[in-house]
């Protein structure tokens, strides 16, 4: 019995894993473009149907390496003269793959259910743009949204950041950067099975090294594309778990999965946040795999995850997070 089977895989997740195991093997390492096409095609095939929302608009933000494409999702129409809270969302893909299209459905769902604006960030990808380009773009996007909030119909006092996997890594880093820049406090950081540690070797990685969708070989390949040198592994802008001080960062909604090699580093980051006095709501999905937020067509529990993130956002935007979720984490 495989390690992932012993962890009692959710039936929908088991279907996804079976499909991935049946896929034809690719000889050698893929190019970045091949990997991007494969990731895009798989996510579009696995995504839930796209809900209709009030409005979608493509924007451009100035960044340190040139223009950064953004996509604004308006979940509801704001009342005349009022502004909506906003979530800045960073997609997954190991800092190498993923784009505005791979997470279009997720952003639509969150904008609709959280009754907010979601701004998806098409940050620069490796290997063309290595570390710390993605983090620099992510923070530049936040600065742009703050500066342009009145023109975008956004309430700048109600901003959150979030993302899945590599996007969760960027959200955690941006939350630290915002604290260090003395920005007004973020309402929430939504960290969905985040990558937090390039340096350590965690038990969940060892036990699930051969299991799709995120094998040890895939992790090693994405890290080799993204990092410039081995020393980058110790930089908190790559490994937020290694940041010296986590005090004063945004309240956190943290998602971990029991069949995910990143489970342990996500849990470790949550523990460090709690030790620093940060409010952490940790939600564990014991039977789920890495990446399941974009697999709603085959994994019904994706709907639960999206709904809970939206609830956490809505509570944080309205300063009601303790009342909604109670005094304990879990």
C-alpha cells in the first residue's frame, strides 16, 4: 500500500491521483513552456463551472521588472458611493507555471461568495525571472492596489492577501513585507497549503515523495527553476518559516492537507505564527491532496474549502472573525 493510500485519500482526490498516474510518462525534464501548457490544460479540465459575477476587468500595475498584468473580479455591485473590500490573490504553480486563466474560477467564486473584489496577480515566472522576482511583483501589486483603491472602488482599509501553494508562499511574504513597510494592517492572509520552507526536510515530504500530484522530483525541478543559488533557500523571501520575527503580521486562515507533502511546513508556519501572537485559524483536510482548490470538477470538497475561505474573508473584512470562528483554532 502506498503512503498516500495509507493516509485515507478522499474519493474525489483518489480519482485525480489515478488519472495522473495513468498519464503518459514524459521523457526527460519538461521545458518551462511544456510544463505551463500541461498545468493550464489540467487545471482548466479539472475546474468547476465558472459562476457569473458582476464584472471582470484586466489591469496593469507598474512593477520592478515591467508591467504586471492583473485581473479584477467584482463579485457584487457596490452601492453608489461605497467601496468594496479586496483580496489580492496569487496563483500556484511552483513559481514556474500558472497564470490568470488557471485560477479564474477560484477568483470568481471567492469574489462572489465573499462579496468583495478579488485581484489576481500575474507575477513574473521562473526560470526567465528567478527569485525574488515573484515576491517583488507581488508586493508591487499590493502597493498599486493601495494607491489606486479609490479609482478601483476598493476600501483600502479592508485588504487581504491570499494564494495557494507557491501563491500561499507569496501571500505570506507580502504580509511580512507589508508589516515591515508600516502599511495599514491587512485584514487577513489566506494561506492555502503554502510552501514555507525551502531549507528543511519535513516528514510529509519524505513519506509522499513518489505520490502525485506533487512528487519530490517535481518539487526539486520547480525549486531549481526558481532559486538562483543554494543560499536563496535561507532567505525569508523564499522561506517565510525562517523569518526571524513574525509578530504583527495579518491574522491568518491556514489550510493544510493530509495527503500533501507540504502539510508539515504549513503546520510549522502556523505554529510559529501562533507563538508570535498572531491569530491563526487552521483548517485541515485529512483526505485531500495538494492543489485541490482548482479541482472542483472531480473533488466536491473544493466547494467546502472555497466557502470557508470566503467566510473567513467576510468575517475579517467586517472585524467579526472571532465571533464567526470562535476562540479556538482548528
